[in-house]
């Protein structure tokens, strides 16, 4: 029941964005694409406890796969999204296989090395990816053969919103399934899970594949809506920023991922218009504040406040 | 043959510059268990101080290095007391986020005061000429960096293995509560080793400025490089850091000389291969 209300809230917020900021739909579509990326990080970091600073590799894999397919004549948007998801899943499989060999710090370093390697590869294979100029000239066909992707980005935005809601519902089922519970158990205590007779590596790898598919969908959406794929979609900066968004919103809750993305990118849009370096100082200060004051992120803070509110009510009764 | 020699010399000098910076990070990570991604930010601060002292105030190179080290340590003390102390023993993700936050702040503030341009640290005449070492002429600055690296490595080894402070430090690392109970003032040990680590970052930032130029994004650009080197070498291990810096410096320099169009590709490919084979780094301890 709570989840139905939450999803209605997401749709309502999305539609409110559509009506309130009709001139900024391109930005809002970008927010949705990044929100998918942040959701995918949440699956790995928040539910499995595997720290990663390389998630943009999966996002970029989806974006480039969709972009390359589009340049080569596949223009049906849903097919492109599927291609992006598939590419992301394959990249997730690869990344998971490498990353899960290590633990702790080495794991973090591996994730950084992988995203840098993807970055260099995309830069080098300029015949396919356009290199540092970016892959331009994507012309996407109309959705369902009816809805053209217009100049104002209305179709792209609504399409993105629908995708986000669908993915969100699917992920809600995934994280509350026995498989999702197993992942949480592994996050809490992998040794105990092993002792209970279940295998850790395949479970985590499966989550990596799911997460890769989600990130790939985000990448494909970004490629379709902006009609260009740049090298920044496989950058370390994007990975780090999206991890920051997740932590700002709160680890281990899907809502936290969405809230963090919207707040972070809204602030970024407002402040970086003034001076990008002020923006860096602000993000830095924000991060320090979150770590010191609200380790659970904004959603954790909210929960704390509502919990203490409940206690007071209980006390009065 | 000449090419191989110049690659080898450049690689060695670059590796040593990396080593001076990274060994400080290796100390904080291996001995104090803090993933300090802001390490590069301190090297950058030192570079700015040295540049200001040597270029704008016209002081000598040696004085500039000295001022940079002292200045950076002074800046780091309040940070250690107010921020780092709270994340000792926290999960790695928390430490990563906190130190990325510090890095961002340093970048923003540095740019506000010094502007986005590249800063140079003028070398004294004795270091900017070249020296004939028999088979080849080498820039004196390269030799100076190599000498600094060797001195730092030996000095640290002596400090940690042979002195009373080193014994206390190792005891604190192995079991802080027990060391505390035996009368070691662990808070002081932590503070001193943090200051040493920052001082080394400062030294490396200044003498390595020829290889890693000082600009506001320095902290972010090389953050990954430093972290990677430390984890390849194994956190807390001096020989590990030496091997990792020389090896990765060699891979990076060779790649840039022979196939510059590939950029950092070989560097990161080597890192993935090494970390897959040695998940704890070359000389990392089991945790």
C-alpha cells in the first residue's frame, strides 16, 4: 500500500515537473536518466554493500550501444532501450566478474580502473564512438510509430518518466523478493550467509547484471533524448557524482536514490550557472555535512524525525 | 638504445615523484586505516604555497619547499582534529565520501583565491641545468627527484623499523586499545603520523610539480592515480609502494613514449591485471 502511494507520488512529481518547467524538459529528462543510474548504484552499494566508483562504465555501455545501433539504422526507441539494457547487463556481468574477485579497497580501485579503461577504450575507438567529439547524428524514429521526438523534448520526457516508473516498480519487486533479501543478508554478514548454505558470488553477480541493465537503460535514455553520446557518460566524475547523489538521498532505499538525484541536480543546475567552482565547494561541504550529521542520507534523516515524532506521540498517549 | 635509456630515466624519476606523494597516502591507509582521497589536495596546497613563495615572493627553492611543508601541515591540523578524527574506524564508503568532500572544497577554495591557471614553481639554476653522468646528460631536477625519493624511502624505513616512535606506531596499528592500555598515547601517535603523511604529500607535490603540474583540478585528476598506486603496492608497505611506483611509472611512461594515442589505457590495464592477481597489493598484509 505504501509502495502504491510512493509510485503515485513519483508520477505526480514527474507530471508536476512537466507542467511547471516546460522549458527545461531536456534537463528533467537528463535527471531521469541519471536517476536510473543512481538506482543501479543503489542496488550494488545499498543492497549488496559493494562500494563502487565505476558505475558510469555500465551507463556508458548502454549509451554507446544504443547510440551505435541508432547510427547504424535501428531507430525504434524501445528496441534501442532494450539494446542499451542488454549492453549494460553484459558490461555489468564483466565488471562484476572482475570486481567481486577483490574486497574492500582493492574492489574500489578495480571499479575506478574499469571505468577509466572504458573511458580510454571509448576515446580510442573513435571510428565507432566518435572519440572525444562524441557520437552525434542520432535520429530516433517516433515512439510506437506515432509520437515523434520533438524539439521541446516532451515525448522524450514522458517516455523517460514512464520508463523510470516501470523500472522502479520492477526493482521494488526485485529488492523485496527472496533474492533481494539474500543480497541484504550478504551485505550484513557474508560469512553467515555462506554458512547457511548459499553461494555469495553468483548472487552478487546476478545483482550486478540487474544493476547493469538498469544503468544501461538510463544510458540509452540519455542517448535517445539528447541525440548525442559524449565521453562524459563513461567518466569517473559521473560515477563519483552519482554515488554522492545516492548517499545524499540515502543508501538502501529506492526512494532515497530518486530524492538525492533530484535535489543534487536541481542544486547543480542553479549554482553552477553562477560559478562552477562555487558548486564544487558547495558539494564538498554538503558531503562532509551528510557524513557527519546524517549518515543515512536525507531519507534516513526523515525516518529519524518521523520515528522520534511517533515516540512523542506514544509518550503522550 | 638512447630511447630506452631516456624512457628508463624518465620512468624512474616519475616513479620516485609518485612515490614521495603516495607513501604518505600508503601510511594513512595502511597504518591508520583511513582512505584519504584528499591526499592529492594537500600536495596541491603545497604546490600553491611553494609557487607563491618562489615566484611571487622571490624566495629560494629550498625555502619554498620548507614553507610549503610547514604551511600544509599547519592547514591539515585543524582538518585532522575536526574532520578526520571522526572517520577513524568508519566504513570505507564513509571515509571515501568525506575525503572526496574535502577535496571538492579545497579545489573550489583554491580556485577562488588563485584562479584556474597553471602555477609554475621556478627551479633554481643549479637544478634547471643538465648534468653529464658519463653515458648521458640528465636534467639535474630529475636527479634531485630521484635522490629525494631514495632519501624518503630510507628515512621512513628507519623511522618505522628502528626508532621508539616506530615501535609505538606499529603497536598502535596492530591493536590500538592494547597499546593505549600499555601507556602509548595513541592520539599523539595518530596526529604525528598524519602530519608526517601530509608533510610527505607536500614535499612530493612540490618536487613532483614538473611531472604533475599544479592547477586547481590537480587534486581530482591525480586522486585516482595515487589511490591506485597505493592499492597496487599494498597499503602501509614501503617496499610495496616503491615497487608499485616504479612499475606503474614505467608502464605509464613507456606507454606515453611509444603509443601516446592510447593515453592511460596501459596504466589501467596493468592495474586491473595486478589487482586481480594480487588482491591485497604486492606487499599488503592480510586483514
